[in-house]
C-alpha cells in the first residue's frame, strides 16, 4: 500500500462537461429522456382515442399549447440526434460479408439514411391524411 | 453455465433503438409540430379518421410495436444514463425505469384494444 495514493478528482455528476466528445456522448444518452417522455405521451393519446371524440379533440387541441410545442421541438432535435448517432455506428453493429470482403461501412450508413428518408416520408404522408 | 438476462435486455434495447431512429423524428415532426402549426389543414387528426385508421388491426399492431419497443429502449438508456449522472442506486432506478415503461405500455395496449 502506498501511503499517499493518487486520487484523480472526477466529479460523478458533471464529468462529461470536460470535453466535446463527452458532451456529445451525454447529449446522445439524454435523448432517451425526450424520446421516452414523447412515447409516454403517444401511449396516452391511444387512451384518449379510445375514450371518444371529446377526449381526443381535447388531446389534439393540447398539442398546440406553447408547452407542447416547445417540448416537441426539443424532442424532435434530440430524436434526430439519436437517429443520426444510431445510424452512424451501424457498420460496427452489422458487418456484412460479400465474398472475401466486407461491405464498406459508408455504404451501410448510406443505406440506413436512405431507408430513414423513405420511412419518414411515409409517416409524414400517413399523419398528413389522418 | 451462468444465466444472464442481458441478451434479452440488450436485444430489446437495440430493436427499440433502431425502430425509434427510423420512426420517432418523423412522428414528432408530423403530429407534434406540423399538425398544431396547421400545415396539414384545420381538420388534421380528426377523430373519425384517426379511429378508423389506427383502429385498423395491422396499423394498430405497427403502432403498438413502435410505442412499446421505443418505451423499452428509452427506459433502458435512461437507467444507464442515471449512472452517468452520479446516481448509483441502480436497483431503484431500474424499477422506476422499467416500471414506468411497463405502465405506459399497458396504457397503450389498453387504449389500442379499446379503439
């Protein structure tokens, strides 16, 4: 035992403020808070729909309150950040072999972005006609 | 061999992460921003159409899959993130995270089956 051990002082609550890489990491993790809250709201909207036209119309009206708009704007930014961080690491998660080689990473990422665009368009049209 | 529930937890986390990456930004943009800003017109999200379309069985299934998997994804990530913020009482955090994901999943399920 050394008598005077070196103790690195790292704050357990604010350690991620030290550099940009950590800040990007913690922002990506925090995206889950917004996505979770948003999904809880979407789950409750299914209840409202089941409760009848009055409950549903009140829910839809509530969407245009300033609080809801600010929350959804923030949640949209975080959800987009989550999606990009998720798709950017897909080559690490899925290594696809083609013959003797692996499919190049940028190709896998690009394929995900294209599919993301298609799915997003479908959702926009779907909600648009609803 | 030691048994672990990690593959299940992680598998659901990854599934939810993927499905939310594809769907959630557009969902928020469409019904959280464009509808209230009036882009889709005055009668967007009308009760009759929402009931008919979301109550249509295949659509109900897709909506439920997106909601429940995304809730699980978020719950798991929030649990891990609490550790990053210095909250070390993992057991309570886990119960709160997975517990609320379960409660809201049940709400979605109950709502969807009653439409």
